[in-house]
C-alpha cells in the first residue's frame, strides 16, 4: 500500500474511532437516562462503566465490517453497542474482589470501588440483559430471523463457549504452566469470541449463510489474538497512566501469557504475522475494507 494511502487510512481510522466512540457514548447516555426513582444508583453505576473511556474496538469493528455490505450505519451502531454492553459488563465483573480485585479501569475508579460491590454486580447483570434487548429489538433489524441469529451468536460469544468460558480458563490458569496452544485457546474465548462476533454480526445483518462467513471470522480471530498479544506487551512493560489500568498484574498473578512464553520480541513478531494474515482474509474486498485493514494494523501499533 502506498505511503499516502497508509496516511489517509490512518487519519480515517482516528476520525472514525472518535466518531464511533462519541456515538456509543450518546447511545448509552440516552439508554441509561436518570430514572428519578430508587434505581438511580444502579443507573449511575452503569453510566460510570459504559460512558467514556475505552477503545470501543468492538463497535468500531462492527461499523467497519458493515461497510463491506453497505449496511445501514445506525443498525451497525446498535449491534456494536450491544456488544460493548457485554464487554463492559464483563469488565465490571472481572474487576470485582472475587476476580481481579482491581481499583482502576479506563482511567477511573472501578465500579465496585465507586459504588459498592452489590451495585457493581447489578450493573453488570443489567448491561448483560440490555445487550440482548438491543439486538432483539425490531429497530435493529426488521427481519426476525436476522434478529434471532444475532441473539443466538451473541449468546454463544458471551457464554461458556466464549467469553465467560475463557474467563474461567484464565482463573484456572493462575500459577499453572500453560503452553502456547493452551494460551491461544484461552484467549480465543476470553477476548476473541466477542471480537469475532463483532465482525460476524455484519455478515448476519447481510443475511450471509454461515458457511460463507469463514474469511470474516478468520480476519476477526487473527485481529483478536494480535490485540491480546499487544495487551500482554502493555501489561509486561507498558505505561500504567497511558493504559488507564494497572500493569504487571499477569506476572504478579503467575499467569502465562504470550509474552512470558515467547518473550517480547517474538511476541511482537507473532502479532505482526497475525495482522498480515487478517488482512489477507479480506483481500477480495477493495477500498470498502480499508478501515478494517487499518484496525488490524492498529492492533500492533497501540500503547494502551
């Protein structure tokens, strides 16, 4: 790709990421408006977690993938916000004392620190439920079969066959020696399942049969692993202020990571290879896939 094209696409990524982030914040601001009753502490906790901060990678991926098929951007944003709701709920619960007992998330106090443990549990539960309410709403898509498929695949990505299962594997891995295939499998579930769904959701909205979605799943799977390697590198040697959360936690917990198994240099090489493979998966597309290509490259260039 010529240098001027790389510069243009990089600028477009920055602009689009900022736009999507603002739209996600606006969506949650409307959805979680003050209630004026005794539920207000719950809504405050949900707003604290869902509005502001974060890379908004998952909604950005859904918006970018939807460009491949000229899907209505408003529909793509709604699905992206549903995925973000699942992601945010997982972060709230992941930070609880019974899990990682974290004090900082996205540059501010974690929900249980700011509002209390009970409020944090309920905020996570509520965001989980809202995600399915969003994708099941006819406003997301008029075709009930499409909505049903969106709900089904989101449940698979979020549940024991996806994110939650990966989190359990991560808890069980503390203090154990895992090899590279085991770490890869763990991260494909814990981090990668929702990222994969973020891209596949565009295929579902395009009414693409499951057997035709393989290249797009491949793109997302490789990007998800590249992002996880970047996270491991940041945790290994990153700037805590830039990351917006404590670093060095994996080593302190005795968790095996891509960096602990491969070393920093080989881990960076592996991430770059994954990005190249991801881009190859969408080689059949033209300029409509430029944003997806830029997102893949961002995976190995970021510092937070």
